[in-house]
């Protein structure tokens, strides 16, 4: 399954490995699900994971990002003709999802991605995503 993973899910998964986001991170590491990404997403992952208050160990962050690069799907996304969205910083995630033909964007902020339904992309919370996988 090819998904786009919002940064907030990645952070939550690393902070609390026992919750749904943590299980998603485990699935990524086990190559049970594959992430679509581009340079903008990888830069955001690195920026957020290495900044306070998280400040995950640099080696852990590098290993995770290297794993995503080696096992994920790199995408050259084209700009989408969208001008009004709740948070423009989420546009790269939508662009990658469309370009990759991703099944789902998994996010803790579904309201920020309400616009992707018109593009044929589903959004699910981490818990809903895990329930869907279990079916």
C-alpha cells in the first residue's frame, strides 16, 4: 500500500510507539506500507524531527529518513491548481499523493486536507487507517 504520511503522524509515532501512529511507523520500518515522498516532505520531516521540543537523536532521524529514501517511492510532483487551503504547508503532501497515485494521506489534521477529496485522494486518521488495514 502506498501512502503519504503527514509529519504529525511521524512525530506522534516516534513519541509514543504504543499508539496507532507508532504502529504505522513500525509498518513503514517493516516495509509493510510504503511512503511516497519528495524533497520537500523529507526536508520537513528532518526539520521537525530535529527541532526542539522533539530533538530526536540525529542518528535515529537519519536512519529513519534513509530507510524512507531507500524503501519509499520518490515523486516529482507538479503544482496543483489550488489557491485556497487551510494551511499551505500541507500542499506538498497533496501534490505528492496525486503524483504518486497514493491510496491515502494519513494525518492527524484531516481538516487541513479536506480539499484532497476533490482530487480523488482519501484522508484517514492514524486510528482509522489502522482499522482499515485490519479488515
